[in-house]
C-alpha cells in the first residue's frame, strides 16, 4: 500500500516546481542581430554640444535637443507570455523632467517609434512570441527651460542619465551624455569715447546745431550668437535730456562750457531716438557675427549766454536679445 507524501515533502516539491518555472521564463527570451554577442548593457551616449540660452524663451520651452538611433538590438521571445521593458530616468519628475545643477535648466529623455513619442520613465509590455527590433527606436535628449532665468555654465559628462531594462533578461541599454555647455546669448562690446574736437563760438548762429559737420563714430558688437530672432540696442542719457525730439542731452557737472549740449544722430543725420529699443537691422540669425552701428554726434546750442569751455556728456548703451 502506497502512503501519500507527508505535508513537509509536498511543500518541498512545490517550491522546486515554482523555481523551475521562473528559470524557464527567463530563458525564453534572447538577443539577436548585430548585438547578439555583445556584452550587455550596451552603451548609447549623446555627444557633448554647445547650446545658446535665449532669454526670451518661456518656461517649459526647449533650449536645444539631440537625437540618436537606438543600438542594433533585437529581442526574440518564443514562448507565450508577457515581455516587459522598463525605460528609466533617475530623478525624473511627473512630467519626465530631470533637474540639473544649472538653475533653470532640466532635461527630458524621450523614446520615439513609428511617430509616437514616449517620455521616460515608462514601461512597454508586449505579448510573446515576438521579435522586437529595438533599432526601430530613436532617443531624444531635450534640455528644457525650467525657471524664468537660466544660468550659463556646463554639465559634466554623465554616464547614467537613462536605462532600458528587460524584466526577463536584465539591463539592455545604458544611456549617457557628454559635456553640455550652455552659453549666454550675448555680443561683446567695449566703451566708446567720441572726441568732439574744438568748436569756435562763431559756429553757432543761434539755438540749434552747430554749422560744422557731425562727428561720426561706431558702436562695435563682436561675436554675436546665431539663432536669435533679433538683437536690439538702446541709448540712454546719463545727463538730463534737454530736447527729446531732437535727441539733445545736457553736459555733465564737470563741463565748464555753458549754453551748449550734445545731439545724437543716426548714420543719415536724423535725431536718434533716446530711451527707445532699436533693432539691429543687419543681424543674421543663421550665422551671427560681428556688427557695427554707425552713429553721429554734434554740438547743439541751447541758449544764451554761450560760454567757451570744456564739454563732456555720457550715455549708456544697452543690448537686448530676442
């Protein structure tokens, strides 16, 4: 007469059966294609790049982005069941954005396939048997403005900004990035001194500009960045504006001359609007470069009495970027 197994033996047999099933499920999937003999996880690294910070971008806008094709990996699963891939981005918030050490700059990883975009982190579940060609995916690394002010600076190389892991086979892909540099969108310029020269009192017939020719000068803008919509400049008087319509400013306290001011003109001889944004008309968004703004200055008689002496005035020059 055969005796039934004791409860202790039965429990031991059940544990062994369950362990055998788990091992079979893991071995039901494999890597095929060009990466079949490669050591996993494979590497996918976004190359380092320079980005220009456009101060006019709204919060949430993309500062710049990079796109890479996925590694040549094909997953083959022959036994019926579920195959799941986890797309991970450490420290991503609910919108998929990862904060960086630079104020106002975050990044987002996105997977693209067949016109569909899926931001990290997410999980993709499929029914086996299947052949899943991961080379059909592309990955996008987008840097996003997250604050009203974005700080210029650099993000050092990071080897682990994202990962793709198979729940059946383990890590498949490790995603990193090179050094990313973020530069303020600015032109370089220097102070300008305009030597007005000596002017005889006889050159002033009455209230208004001197009879002699204006003094031409240039404001130089160097290394202006490409990619902006426009560059604007503005001149503001440090000393009081005497006649806004004629763009005439008063002399400062160190000047000894009396009854005279300085008039600012554009390159055509028309009064240059003060305290007013003016567009740099020859800026090229595609290339940026070096520019010069041609302007003129001349003496302008304000009133009597007119007294000879030194002449000095000051203005500030402001550049804004759009």
